[in-house]
C-alpha cells in the first residue's frame, strides 16, 4: 500500500518534532509547515535543516495567509496539527479553525489529526476552573527529577493513571493515518503495563534506587484549598493533577464503539515501560 504524504503543523514543537521523526521513520513523504520569519530562532532553524537532511520537505506558510496554508495542504494527504498547548484556549482554537478552513478549501486531505494529544476533552465537561481551559489546549507538563528521599501522594495514591513516552505517542499517531480501523475514531493510548497508580510508580522508583521513600499525602480538600493563593498559570496545571490523581479521569471509563486502543491495534510497537523510562534519572 502506498504511504500517505504527511504535513506536520508545529513540527519543531515538543510533540511535533517527535511526530516528524516517526513519520520519516515509517517511510512517509513528510512536509513541515514553518513560518517565513523563523530565521530569528536559531535552534528551530537547525532543527528544520536537520529534518531536511533526513528527507523532510520544508513548506513556508502562515495562519495569517490563508492561501499559503491551502497551497501547503494541497501537497499532502494527511494533516497533523501539534499546535502548542501553551497558547490560551481561544487563540489555539482559532488557529485550528483556520487550518480546518484551509483543509476544506484544498479538498484533497483524507485525514486530519487535530492537536488533541492528551486527556480526552469530550470526557471532561465537569473539569474544574481554571484547569479546564487546557483540556482544549493540551498543555504538556515539564519534566522534573524524582526525589530520592520523600514523596507526596495526592489522595491515597491508588487511582490509576496512564504513562506513555512522548516518542511512543508520536509513533502510535503516525501508525493511525493509513489504518482504516482508526478512521473517524478516537484513539486512546492505554498500554496495559503502563496503567499504574501513584503508589506503583513510587514503588518502581524505590526498586531502582534501592531505597524506600518517606511518604506523606494530601487530602482532596487540602489540595484544592492550596490552589487559592497560586498564580493562574500554576492553578491551571495543578487542576490536571486533581482530575488525574483524585478522580482517575484517565482510566475511570470504558472505551466505546466509537474509539479504539492503540497498543491493541499495533502490538508490534514495543512501548517504553515506566521502569525503563525512569532509569534515565538514575
């Protein structure tokens, strides 16, 4: 079967660069939309040139120039949007709507993967403010070094969450674009060995460092009360932890007929397990 031609929007971003790599690795003719004024960002220029050396095509376009988007989209079969979640909600939605308008005008795209790489916003109608804003924006939390002395559990630490390496997310996403089983479906990433509670993650870390951590916990009411004195941006991020760690929003539902699970569809992908991921911090 002939491989689809793929356009990645946001190809130098946190997840976008991984999607570009995965697309190239899977043999897709890969295009990266970039702004003409990117020349002021040396790191992004170097990244784009590196992708070009690996076979990617660089296409200039701008959300302020509708025809440039249409021209770029006409080159491909699949468009993947990875617009960063650090934008405020209205701005990000506006950009994606502009992209959709260009896709409609181009008329040749068989699949569009929107920037929805995270908690399913369709299941978060009751998410608390202000954090609910990024169930549309898809903010990705930063990395921190795990403690070797103590840990604070949110609640009893027994709610299950799902842990997926960023490169695995990208590979699963690229696998879906030519798969008829995923057409117009929500694709959930639930690799079974990475569905773990906070306590299980802590136990994995303790096993790696050969030491038991001192544990304490924060009750739900205390956690919510502690948000009141924080800056807005901090509240937004921490509300995500509330829904994941106190409510189990990632695992408290069954996948319906309108969705599929990636690790079942693509067992050939040897996803990174939590223990392997944490070894990088040793």
